[in-house]
C-alpha cells in the first residue's frame, strides 16, 4: 500500500517553497507590521490580475512585450549561431571578431539604450535591437565554445570515414555542440524578457514594463505586482518551452527538469 | 612490395619554443594481412605514429605509403579505432554504423541491411537501437569496430582500443578481435602499452624506445593460431612475455626521467 502517491510527493518536495513564500507574504501583509499598500494581500493582487486579464489589458501588454522579446531573441539565435559557427571554423573571422567580443562583453548593453533610442526611436525597434545585441553575445560565445569543445577524435573519426568539411560541420560538429548552444539559448531568453521589461519601464506607452511602471507611478502597488506576476509567469513558461524544445533536439542527453 | 611502408619517419613538435623530436627515424614494413602491435613507454610517439598513418597529423620527414601510394590525409581506406570510441552520441548503435555509408551515398535499404550485418559480426544485434550512453565500454568499442569495418578498409589502425576497459572485458574483446580478424583478414596496426595484449594478438611485436621514439626491437610471435586465451599459460608465451618486459622496462625507466616539455 502506498499511503502517498510518489508523483504528488515529488511535486510537493520540489515546489513547496513557492506556496511557503506566498504564505509568508500574506502573513506580513495581514500582520499590520507594514503598510498594507506596500505589501498588498495576494487576494487583491489576484483580483486585479484577473480583472485586467479578462478585460484584455494584460493580454495586450503581454503581446507587445512578447513580440519584442521573442523578435530580438530569434534574430539573436540566427545571427549568434551563424557568427559563432563561422568564428569556430574560420581563423580569419575568429581573429576579426574575437577582440570585439572580448572587449564588448563586459560593457553593460543596457547602457547603449539611450544611443539606441536616438537611432531607432522609442518604439519596438530600439528594444528589439538591444535584446538582439545582448542575446547575440551569449549565443555567439556558446556556439563558438560548443564547437571548439568537440573532441578531436570525433572530428578525426568523421574525416577518416570520408566526410568532407561540410559534412563534418552538419553531421559532427553541429550536433555535438548542440547541448552547449541550447545552454546559450537558455541564458539569453530570460535576459531578453528582462531587457524588454526594463526598457519599457524607462519610457514607453505599451508593454508589461509600462503597465508595471504606470501602476507604480499611480501608487497602485497591487496592480504593479500583478504586472510583475504576469512577467514571472511568462518567463517561467518561456523557459519551460525552451527546455521542452531542447530535450527534443538534444534527445540523447536529457536535461533533468523536475515535473516540466 | 610491402603493403604498409614507414620510411625513415621523423616528427618534431614545438613546445614552449623548444623543438622536441617525438619520432626519430622509424622504418617499418608491414605485409598485407599482418597483425602488428607497437608497444612502448608513454610519450614514446606511438600514438603520434598512428595519427600520422591515419593522416590526422602531417609528416615532417620521411614517407608513409599504403599499397605503394603515399598517405597524405585521412581516408576511408584506413579504419581508425580510438581509445575513447569517438562514437556519435546522438545516434543509436545501428545509426553509428550507418553513418559512414550515408557519407558514401549508399542507398537507404542497402545501408540499413549492411549495418545490421556488421552489428551481427560484433555480436550486438540485440543492441541495435541503443544509444552509446546506454552501452558498456566494451559494447561501444564493438560499435566503433563495426562502424569502420562497414567501409571495408584496407587496414585497421587501433590506438589502445581496450585501454579504458576492465581486465575481464579487455580479454573478451581481444578474443573477439582475433575472431573478427580471422574472418576479415585485415591488416592491423595495434598500439598498446599492455605486453600481454601485444603478444596474444600479434604476428609481430614492435618495441619502441623512450622519446625520441625509434624501433628498439621488431620480432615475430610464433605462437600457433587460432589462439585461445589459455595460450597465456604456456611456457612459450611466458618466454615472449619476459622478453618484451625486459626490453620495455629499460625504456619505461628512461621515459620516467623525461618531462612533457622535453627537458631531461
């Protein structure tokens, strides 16, 4: 007899910290130790979330934020994989870009946002460009490292079995580097969301960052937190979707993810 | 005419701006169908020699010829087996064995059947759809062996192929390799540092000196074939073993005094 189904037990063992945190929040909210407006109750946040979800307001802002984040991310995927692969395969391209990447990596890309506004304006383009730049750094470096880390013997094995350099790339180097490339994606995707929301907070009239910022400026902390909850849910869902995709692409080396 | 010809081969490496001679004039002739083991202390250049035969590493001086034609780069006429298997983890055993046939452009039905036949040869028919991560070390090396035999190479170049296996698996693999060698009649160059392995498997054992690597001794192993593992209990076998041990021991002592960057 199993007194407790093991799947449910595993689920609780993994996720119990989330309701625990929410419970702490709720206790603090009702305790009277702080102003209820600063720590609004979950009920209130939930009500606002639900109201704005049904009215379509949250959906509208979410669509804009997702468009910017995913647009920039997908462009970064294409450019980063191409550039990273080219750098790993070609000495001249490596020599050309490596110093730029080494020099540019420690610069906070967000610091370029004012410049990007100047070039691309306040709307979508400047945000997508910033997401693209940030994502491209991470994805290029991971693709580059992933290909460079493929063991010599695997490449030798391929070439001694008659593969030419194009076949070696598509049939040995790329699949062998795929786990590392996906690690790059997994770092870049939440960063894309962070950048979009941050820049929307700085100056925008649409998007989840704007929603959060506007609520906050109106001293409506509960609404602001409802917006943050929406960002959290989207970020979590995007990461899970990416893990799902990764475990299908890199099926021979599954990444352990609890109850995904 | 010899089948494989190693003609006064020299190889040098540069480490920290010092030129180190890894191989110092090796001459070796191998007949077709011969099983030749090369033993030597670590760092003696035996793996470098194999990599040059495979065409992965360029020759500095001297020449390598297979069947009269110079070896200038990697090619499917030489099947290479690595100690670390070098299988493709994203492919099943069967998929790995099919890989070289896809490169060669063999039609699908034919390559599927051929791969199955070679998996049978290495006794892995029951593990056709297993991925390398699901196979033991011995099984992985058998997949690697099937993967190169499928191209019907002229010669097998094996670089300490059983070095990562435990001693029981190792002996079984040796027996199996002899069985396959008997069936296919391939010429084999077998790099090892294991004296027993070299004697048990080979027609000829080549003992190399410590770096810079030269041929110290090259002799035939006149033990009857087919050989079974219990041949290791005979006095003839023991005599060969003692001979190689004595030859090698001096070189191992010499190699121990060397540093990797060539300072004595």
